[in-house]
């Protein structure tokens, strides 16, 4: 027993010396905390041999589906396919409608250009000089002479008798209006 105590005494003496050497006071520095040690990772217990073989061979994990599960999978596939086809059909219809819209916009732009050119023609046709030029050059008209003027104030009722008077002048059967 005495030998055992002496051995314990020596071990505790050595530990005390180590502590003194490593202490901050011995080295002349302020005490600093020791870094925390990471806990050791423990391995998961080994899986049974059947599980390891099933992981290596995926075919061993396949299970058979019941009739209801197969019908459900087929129904889902049919629904997904139907939705995809409907989306494709709607996209095609949208493209056709967009093409019609673009065609209509082009037609509208052409019609607007025509409207502008017609307005310009109307403005030119209302110009008195253009009217006179066309009458003289294209239609062969002349300015009326003095004796070709008709004064409406000479007619007793200009609205009713003017048409007959003009007809008579053109066909040579004109009767001079009677003055009252």
C-alpha cells in the first residue's frame, strides 16, 4: 500500500508541475479560456446485411402496385396529358388571333392613309382656282358673257320659275319673265 501511495503522490506531483508551467501566471500572461473541444462524431450502428444489399441493388426495393394505384397513376397521366394538349391548343388559337389583330392593324393603317389623301383631294377640289382651271381646261367651259347672266331678282317667284326659265334658255324656248 505504501508503494501505491507513493506512486499516486508522484503522479499528482507531476500533474501539479504541469499545471504550474501551463498556467497564465507562470508565463506572465493573463488567463485566457481554453478553446472548446468539438464533440466526437459517433458512427451510426451498422445496418443489417439485407439493408446494405438492398441499397446496392435498387431492383430489390421495387414493390408491386395494386390495381387501384395503377388506375390512379393512369388517371393522373391522362389528366396531365389532357391539360398539356389544351394548353397547346390555346396557344395556337392565341397565335391565330394575334395574326388577325396584326392584319387588321395593317388594314386600319392603310385606311387612315387613304382618309388623309382623300381629305387633301377635297381641300384641293374646294380651291376656287382649281375648280376654274378644271372647268376651263378639262371640261371646255368658258366664263359667261354679259348677255348670258341671269338675274334672279328679275323673276317674280325665283324658286318656282327659275327651273322653267333655265330649261327654256337651254332649249331655245325661253320666255322672258313678265314684269309686273
